[in-house]
C-alpha cells in the first residue's frame, strides 16, 4: 500500500526575515495566527520547542506551565491539529552559553536536564511521546575547551535521566555538524545511533534527519535516511535544502538540488517512512525578501515539490533501471534519471 503522508511544520518556520546582518523584514505574527494558517493550508500537526508551547518557560512555576500547556492542547484539539514533538530550546538561555548537557559548569548542566524533564511534562500534556534533541551548543568553538569522551558521557547521563523520568518517552536526536558551534559532538546519524547504544534503553533513542544538516556534514541526505531506516530509527524528518557547506540556509525542499530531493523521496518510499505515523516536517524558512502576503509559500512549495517527487518515484521505471544496472551501464542510468525528472 502506498503511504499517505502527513505533514507538519513549527511556529519558527513562519519567521520574520532577520539574519546576523539585519533586522526583521516582516511583522511578527502571534501563535493563534500561525495555528490558523497551518490549519487553513492543510497541515496535520505542529512541531514545538518547549517555549513555543509555553513562552518564557524559565520564568514560570510548574503549575503555571501545566496550565498554559493545557490551554494550548485545547486550542490544538479545537483545530484538529496534533503536536508532533516537543524540543527543549537549550540554546537561548544565559545558562547554556557554554553548552547545555556538556557545559563545563555543573550548575548549568543541572539546569539543562531539569528543563528537559519539564519538556517531557509538556509532551505528556500535548499527547506526544517524541522529544527532539537538536544539540545546538553541545560542541566547542575551540577543542581544547572540552573533552570529547567526557562530553559523550555527559550526553549519555542526560539522556538516561530523561529515559528514566518517563518510561514511554522516545528521544529523537537531530544531528548537525556545525553552527552555532565550530564543531558539534553529534554531527551525523552514525554518531547519534552510536550514542543511543550507550543509554539505559537504546530502543527509545532514535534520530531525526534534516536534509540541510546532512549536506553541511558533506553527506548525502538520502543515504543518511536509508542508514537510519535500516536500523528502524528514523522517527522524524526535516526536509529542506542547502547550497553546499556554508551557513544553515533552510531553503525550500528541492530548491538547490532536485535530484537529491528525488533520491530522498525514493528512499522514503522504498523504506516505508510514514507507515507508523511518522510525519514529514519542513524545517524551511522564507527568504528574507519574501513579502508577508507570500508568507507560507516556502512551506506549500516544499510540500508541492515533495508530492510531485512522490509521483516521480512511483513512476520511475525500475525494470529498465535494473537492466541498465545489470549491464553496468551507469552512463545511461544517469541519463534515464535526468529525463525522468525533466518529464515529457
Ligand atoms: C536548527 C534545527 C532546529 C531544530 C529544532 O538548525 O533545525 O530548527 O529542527 O530544534
Ligand atoms: Mg531541524
């Protein structure tokens, strides 16, 4: 049976256009506006950072956090929208300047773990068992500042605390090799899955692949997806695109390399991603030049491209391809793919 895909994005994907060299170019919209837009444009779920769900979470009491989160859950229910995941935003606070779980300060590491446990409370209320961990500042600007082996131990200790706090929660690690750090400790899916093996319950530690992050690591996103699916560990997916190894661009899916996008979709189709309820998420941002009236186009265009590529994957002439492969005629296999993508 072909997969019927479900789609989602996060409130941060309707961003205002700021970059390190200039301010916003679009007026901010509030959460209710974003939720309505998500619903109107036909998406199924929303992704949340903990402070997307409960703004200013650090300044609020446990009771207040729970109250606000329940109000959010009701809003989502009223719109028929699911929460795909919750992710602790551990890279904004003054207490995570030197990293979160791998900070050199014991007090700051404690803060990071406590905040992650609160994030699990939110996931409960929002009825998702998926915690996404983008390990933004778990790395260094200079390697002499930390010790890699100790950092792995500290990451495992933090994951173990989360896994034992809640026996049902699953952790999905989102690797990225750099930015904001010079070098991150978990740059690829191989690293994420290796660390999972050291935890008290490796079955509940998987991963999330973001196309751009794989490209930033010099890897092929389709192969990263295939690798994770081989281990049955791909529990979420951030499709987007990226022009080479520079700053994280979060371009629309297929924007830079259509063939790579096709190969990502082909692997998803072949391995059955989505058949156990996993979502296709677009972690894309509008261009800085985008006008407010075109504000959701980067998301809708990504989904449009994805669905067109699903058709391309399903109509690819596998028999003919297999013949060329058997004949080691990769020259014509290459052309066959190009002509298939170009269409009639
Ligand atoms: C940043 C990440 C981030 C995560 C969510 O590069 O892609 O947006 O997906 O924490
Ligand atoms: Mg992402």
